[in-house]
C-alpha cells in the first residue's frame, strides 16, 4: 500500500508557448462561434473537495501515464474577458480583480474538460501578496507564483516582474501565462496526477525525483498552452505576444536562471519549457501534454 500522502508540497512557477495560431486573423466580417457560451462560472471554492490520492503502487503509473483526462479535449475557441494589467504598476486590488477574471476564463476551459473524464475541476481562490507570505504549503517568498495543493489555492507576488527580464515583464500575457501554469498544477492535482507524482518525488532517488518533478512542471506549461490556445482568438493574441511568451519560457528555464547550461534542475531547461508550451498551443487534446511518457531528452 502507498503510505498516506500528507502535507502535499507546493508546486511553483510558470509557463511557455507556437506560431500560426493567433487571434485577430479571421476573415473580415466572419463571426466567431465561441464554445461554452452558456457556461455558468462558479465562484472560487474556499472549501474544495478532497484531492484524489493513489492507494496502491499500481495507481502511480495509472494516474501519471494513463490518466483518463488524457482522452479529453479542451473546448476551443472560448471567450475570455479580463482586465489586462502590468505587474510593477498595478495595485493589489487591480491584480486581484484581474486574477479572479482570469480564473473564471480558466474554469470555462478546464471545468468541461475534466467533466469529460468524470473528474471535478475546482476554481481556485486567488491570493495576491508583496513580501513573503505564510501558506499551508509553507513560506512563499516574494517574486514568485505558486499553487498550493494543501488548500488548492493560487498565489501571485506583486514583485514577480522583478525576477523577469524587463523586456519580458512588460509584455502582454505574462500574468495569463503564469497563472495558467499554476492552474495547470491545480488540474494535475484534481486528476490525481499531482499527488501520484509528488509521492514519487518524495520517495525516489534524487536524479529520478528531479526528472519526475520536471515532467510535472513542463506538463503544467503544456496545460497553460492548451488554455492560451483556447482563448487566443478572444484575447487577440498576436505573433508578437507569442514571441514574448517564448522569451518568458526560456527566461525561467533552470539553465537560464542558474546561468549553468548543463544544470540538472527541477523545472526544466528553457528549451524544454518552451517546447511543451508550444505542444499545448498546437493542440486541443489533453493527451498532447502527457509528459510522463515522453523521452527524457524532452524533459531535461
């Protein structure tokens, strides 16, 4: 039997992104038929249902490699209406409002996707902070973004822009990409992928543990790509926006952040993070994001 998985660890940071996809490129006069127009967005869930956990060893591979959510398809295109902000100039109140609008858009995409697999999506509560903050997952430092599985909530620092290259931090879709990655972790935990991977991370030798962690992180990048593809037309995403997202993904790679091209980290090299975000942007199928069966070379 697998031991009870308690104090499920927080999983953090960010996301990546393709080329010929983006909004604002319809023929003149053509009307977009958005999906999920009659969807009623639920409020953020302060008391979410318990997360699914593995019970026996066989559950680990079943949940990570053969999860039933991989057979689901993300609705596309979907409408996303939210207030655009820039970290560094927006107030906490403005950031909170934008995050709540964004989680409504994310719910419109992920709720029906998980429902196809008989699973339950939970719209997370959004938290905005400046200096380091204490959470059920431990202390979260400033300049970060985190999904905490212990309370199924997301956290965004007002100073995240300070750890990003200036040319990236000032572009569009920074907040959307970051939060879509964190909600990607929420999707992982609501489907059992997150808990199964976390068990392996805590119990495998270091090298194998790091690889599982990278698979978890780049899958969240890919899930962010699926969401961004779904709302790209509604949000008028341009090629310039895509280029900025690519630059963001490389900037937050383990190799870039450490300054060590050969580093073996826990989130993935910039090239890996960019690759998986683009996999999501190029598809509506959740199975395109099954990083747990991908060659190790694609999750370095």
